[in-house]
C-alpha cells in the first residue's frame, strides 16, 4: 500500500472516533437547543455541555457507535477475514458489559439466544417482528471500516458490508446505505477519480429504490433541508447516509464538513461518525486538525487497534498493480 492509502485508512479510523465524540455534544438536540447551548456553534470538545445524557461519558470519549466499529476491527484482527460469526462474538462480548447508548435494534437482536451461532437469522427475525419496517442507523454508524478492508476489490467490499450489516440490521435500506458509504471509501482508497453522484445512485438502486432520493437530497439541497434534527426520523439509516454524503459533496475540509453536520443536531454522534469517516477518507488523516486528534480520550487504544489492523491488511493486500475490480 502507498503512504497515501495508509493515511486515508488512518483518516477513516480517526474521523469515525472524532465525529462520534464531538457529535455527542449535540446528540438528540434540535437546532433551537443547539443555538441556546452553543451560541456560536459547537467546535471544541471542551464546549460539550454536561447534562444528564452527556455526563455519562468523559469529554472526548466515543460512544457505542465507535465501540461497534472496533468490534468489527477486533473480529478482523483475530480471524483474519470478514466473518459474521466472529463479529457476532465480539458484539456479544461487548454487550455483556452493559454498554451505554446501545440502540434498540442491536439490543433486541443480540439478546436472542440464537444470535451467536445464527446472527443473520436473529436479525431477520427482529426485522420481521417490526413488520419489515425497521431501518435504523445502528449499522451505518459502525461499518465505514469495511470500505478499507480488501478495498481493491469492490465486489468484496460490497459483500463484506452486506454480511456485517445483516448481523443486526436486515432491512435492504440499511444494507444499501452501508454499501454506498463503504464503496465510496474504497473508491477514495483506490486513488481513482472521485465517485460521482450517478454512480452512488446506481449502487443504491441495486438494494432499494428508497435510497436514491436521499442521495439526491444530499447532492442538491442545503444541509438545513436534510432536517437532521427532525424528531420522528433522526435514527433513520438514510438520514445518516445523507449527512455523510452531504459532507462528501460539499465540505471544503474535514473540520468544515464535520462541524456543519454535527451542528444540525438529531442523532449527531451517528451522523458525525458517517461524515467523519468519509471526510477522513477524502481529506486524509494528515488534514485532520490536531486538536481533534489529541482530544480523543482513548487515542492510545484507537492507535493500537489501527496499527494491528493495518499490519494484517498489508499482509493481505495484493500488489497495487493488480486490476481494481469495480462495480459496473
């Protein structure tokens, strides 16, 4: 791998964690509340209000979103591959420690007795019990790492993403939105031209025709018009995807894009994870302000996991002269 590719992967890891930790500051707030608590906008960890919700975490700590990102990372490090059973085991071990902020879908699926051996069947059952209408953002918040694994093969990136998404989230909107994000990241890693709006729509159309309108919104509308703080849909996977894609299409740099997203409120830590990981891939670790990197409480843990992950990926990586397989 090239130095630039390593920098992009590091950008995805840190972008994820930073978006999570900073987004916690506006999570579940609407824009009026954000204006009250942060008159000039939230831009620093130290500004984060210590109300009943946020005071459960240290300033600069990430939430369950990045915990689950690291569960995927751990499963890859240990098994040397993308394996839904290995990830389910990591998720179950994390779940046993009664983590804060866990989403309802993940909670319901992991609680089922068949989860460890048959995670896909467990996820499908919970989805069917929702009358086939549960498309929450608990998968897209964690899956950006899958855009960096076997990134040279687009088909594998898509298949890997499908496998890991379906461990807890069966809905086609969840699967498709996660694949859109991971293929976007893998495209950036292949050092080719930036993936286009129409290419993203074509990827989405393979999974669910309800995804394309949200890609269109992220491409054509202002961020205000995404209504990320709308209380009835803040946990919707397509809202989180649109936040990340809006940042991809519009941000001039990492900080500008991430702050625009998190200051819209709603499920801001998840939106921050998606936007942060995409922006980390687009602009690279080297262009993330040091104040955000150094402010991460568990930076040492993140760095340790990143180094082990990259070590395994380098061993697996094919020569860069190999043909990059792309979705057609």
